[in-house]
């Protein structure tokens, strides 16, 4: 096995890497030397097939690398060593730095020399499939033992019950790997049981999938000339192992009950198969189609589709069919992609399918059994409730495997086996208002969504529209996009609609613009506070917003603050203080200061009553929107210069931060059991709004106190949205621009409602100047700029 400390103290000159024997020297017998620039990012070397080679692993690696580069910034560079052979040689783009010809034994030796000589390569990741190295198995195994860098191996296939010779060859790879990735729990169990691998070495990272916007099926069917058809499909590089004939033999029985069915066979013939036997298999299928008289019900899409087009074909598919006849096929990216596109899947029972399609997430049928396939398809076509249930279950099962989540899991795996030789900094996604605009009617922003489809029956709230108005004002301040003004006006009009003379605002409005009975059942003070906050923020931007918008906001604000004296809820008072703080930026008057002082004094009295040396808080519990209480006192200090407010603000906020931050993550107080006095923060049910409020408050405290720790926590908190949480899953959906509604113990709530989506946008706009972008990148520990190569 590898010994990472071999010859590290043998007197080799600085900058040279010591080697074990003469095989690691070049022809002049001099050690290879690669200069290392301290400002260069550490490199991760992928050894894999890569496009333009057309194979599943090449596509997989390209998707994974793209996801890693999109998910992280100024963290690492990814270099690629493309695996090829004498039969398949390609011209690659600039992404490929090296080539490894598996038909040439010497290619392995030269590649090992290059890897070991490059001090900037911190970790190597091999994408392993037995067929890729079949010509030179022994040389490949020797190559693995020569690599003197941390090594990870991804096993795309794990074969059960190996004979002793095969087992020894695989165990050689397993022994030399610092970490192993498999894509199913079943594959991990085989490694433990049949290869005696320590479970601590095995990491299960599911095959990645693409998030999609779930476009309208009928629109897509019309686009591709399939209107009026019930679409069955399968895709992938064509070979006899796909067993497409199983579907063809089932098709007459499906067409009999559903004549409008059409079966799409998407994909060109596998290049290796085409080299060996041409189009023999496709021609056999074409003959069978004629024999079965189903020419009008089958269509070949005989090309290697670009990703966008493939995902559209899958989104228009009514049922996806996976008919592979290989019982040892460990994983299939094809039906993973289909599930993520909202397709109910009917599949043969390969290990991946048995794992992913369990719990009514799909239907399994026996290998080659056309009768079972026919019955499954007919059942799904006629049972709409079952089909929708399977789609929903499948989406909830597969969305966690999005490439964004796969990137997070891979990055943390590589960081671990590289012994933390690089830091991870998450890249901020591009700002995307699509879902916010989709959730907004000409009356206001709707409250909830089912996945990413607005739920008109949920109606509207002033809470959501107030936050949306702040977010769009923030966005307009940053971009000056004229389109934002339309939405700001809609949200302002909604707030005005909910106003009551000399009373608190109403909160709930149904889709027909009627106030609902919910308004009589809840405390309206918090909603009124949010409205005043939003109005004050808009007024603070009077210098850039149209006069008519500001004038209307000022009139509503002047009336609304008259209710402040009757408000005693701590959060409502805090929202009002924030509104007064922003209003005071544009319109300074004595009344603002007086109301602020009155409300802030009430918060101070609460704090003095409830706080103790070990509980520095305003209440005997921590619940929701906690950070706005100390933030409100800090705002009150900026208006009044009362240092009592400043001192309590800092003391209480630092206490809250100690309750919600670890060294690497934020865990806000959850809605499944608030944190009582004397208890530690526990439970699950974290909401995006609380993370967003924390980020907003951290920004305010950093602005006032200039402490770097607040900025560091701000980055940590924002990264919660991007996958730095206990599930290592994204909460923000970059495909739709929506944000998932919550982080539970074992899953993410996939609905993308107004509260979560607007909360994310507010946090994103509050953070953009400081981290997550190449324009503001810096190496925190060394406090110096980093050379970003990509």
C-alpha cells in the first residue's frame, strides 16, 4: 500500500519530488521538476473518458466537472487526463491537459511520472469501469500503485461474487485508494461483503441528475411534432444490451388500448458497437417493427442529443422505459435523468433501479418480460392518480441527487482524502428572478407553490409582498432594471390594499382579492411591522425611484406608524424600528426618533427582565426571526446614539450566534421545537427565512463593528443555501430561480413558495459584494489574492 511519507527526508533539493526507483526518472535520469506558483490554485486531476468521446462515463464526468466549477470559486482547478485507446482517439478541447492511452503500457508509466512530479496536483480521481482498462489490466493496476498522491476511485460497476483471481485484482485497487465512491448503497454493501472493504473508506454519492424547469408537456410535444401522442421513451447509446426488443414486443398490447402511443428510441449506436458490427442491432429492431406492424408507433431519434434537447424530450415523455438485460449493471444515469424530468419510470430490476424506485417511486418488471412491461405501461396510462403519485415520489427521491449536490459531496470527499490541502468557497449563482415573476400576478405575489408551479388557491399575504417589495427594491438599486419598477408597484399596491384606517394591516387575501377569515385568527402586529419595514426601505431609495411610487409609500407609511404605540410583540416592534431606520435615511424628523426610542426601550426592558449570565436574550426561548431583535436595537442606536442599545444589541446577537453557528455550518432555530432557556439548539426544520434574516443582521453588524468574524459567518450562512448544511443539499434551485421551502431531518421540502424564494434573493443581494464571485475572491487564510485560472 502507499506510504505518503516515503523518502520525504532524503535530502532532495527543495522543489523536487523524491521517487522510489529509477522508473520515475526521465530519459536523462534527472528528477522531473514542476515549478509551483504559490498563487496558483491547487489542482484536482480527473482520469476519465471525456467528450468528444461518446460514452456514459465521458458525459458523467463532463457533467460533474461542470457542476464542480459552477458550485465553487477560488477553491481548486480541475485538470483532465482523457482515457482513450488505439481504436478511439480524439482531438480534445483546452479542458484536457493529458491523455492516457490504455492500449500502450508505457503510457501509464509516463502519466504516473507527470502526476508525481507536479506538486500542484493535490488529489487524483479515477473514473473506473472495467471495460476501459480491459486491454492492460496489469499495467493499470501497476499505475495505481505508482501514484504518490491522494487517490480516489469511482467504481461505476461493482461485480458481486467475484472469483479469487478477479477479486485480487480489484482488491489491489481498493487497497491503494484513499477513498472509494460508489453510486448505490447496494454497491457499497457488495464491497464490504465480497471484497472486505472497510465501510469508512466507502462513500455513496448517487449518479447526478439535472434540475429542470418542468415545462408544459403539451407545448413541448407540439415543438417536436408529437402533439396528441402519449409518449413512451428510452435513451442512451444503442447496443443489444439495451434490450429494446422487449418494449417492441410489448407495444402491440399497449397500442391496442392506447392507439395514440408512440415509442421514442433516442440515441445513436454506441461508437464501439458501430466499429465492431455497424448498425446491425438497429436494423434488427427495424425489421421487428415491421413484423409487428407498429411502424406508426415507433420513432428513432438517431443522434447524440445535446443536453438541452435531451431534457426537453424527457420532459415531454409520459412514461420512461428502461429495459437493460444486464443484472449486474450497477447504475444507470438514463433513468436518473428521466426521474428528474418528472417521468414515471418502468424498469428492469438492476441494483440501481431497485434502490431508487422503491417506495412507489416507479415500477419494476422482470428482465425480458414483455408481458409484465405491457401491463405496467397500461396501468400507468389509465391510472392518473397512480402516475401522478409515482411522479411526485420519484421527484422527491431523485432531486437530492442533482449535480449541484453531487458536486458538494465530491468536493468534500476530495478535500477529505487530500487532507484539507484546499479550502472550499461556494460560488454565488447568477441572480434569477424567473420564479419570483412567475409567482406574481397583476395583484400581488402568491403565497405557495407545488414544486415550482404557483398555487393560486393559496392566495396572497402582506408578509410575502412586503418582503418581495424590499427584494425588488434591492435589485433595482443594484441593477436599475426598469422591469423591477412594475413589480415594486404591484407589491406596493398590495400593501396599500391591506391597509385599514388607524388599525393594523390585514394579512391574508384569497385569489379573488377577498380578505379571509385567517385575519381574525392570527396576530396581525408582525405583518404590520413587516409592511412598515418594507415601506421605510422603499422610501429610503427616494433618490432613485419614481416620485409617484415614493409618494404613495410615504402616505401609507405616515398613517401606518401611528399604530406603533399599540404594538408590543418583540418582532413586530423590531420590524417597525427597521422601517423607521430606513425612513430616517430619507426623511429625518423628531417623530421618527421618538417612536424608535419608545419601541427600543420596550425591547431593552424585555432583555433586562429575561436575561441572565448564561441566557443573554429578550425572551425565555428562541423561536423564529430571532436576529431582527438585536438588529433593531442596533438600528435604534444609529438613530438615537444611545449606547445602551448598541451594547445590548451586540451582547444578545453574539449569544444568538453562539447558539446557531458551529465552526463550519449554521443551524438556525428550528420550527420543530423552539430552543428553551437552558437548552441547546436541536431538532430539525430549518427555514430559509431565518437564514436570510441572519445574513441581513450579520451585514448590519459588520457595517457597524467592522469585525471580520461577522463577514465569515455571513459567508457560512449564505452557503447553507448552496449545500453547506447537514444534508449537503442545495436549498436554492438555480434552474428555476426558486428556493426550496425548508431543510428537514432527512429531506428537503421541494416546494418553492414565496417566503423561501424571496428570502433567498434578499440574502443573495445582501452578500454579493463580499464573497462567492471571482471579482471579490481572496484567500482568507493567507489574506492575499489568488490567481484564478478558469
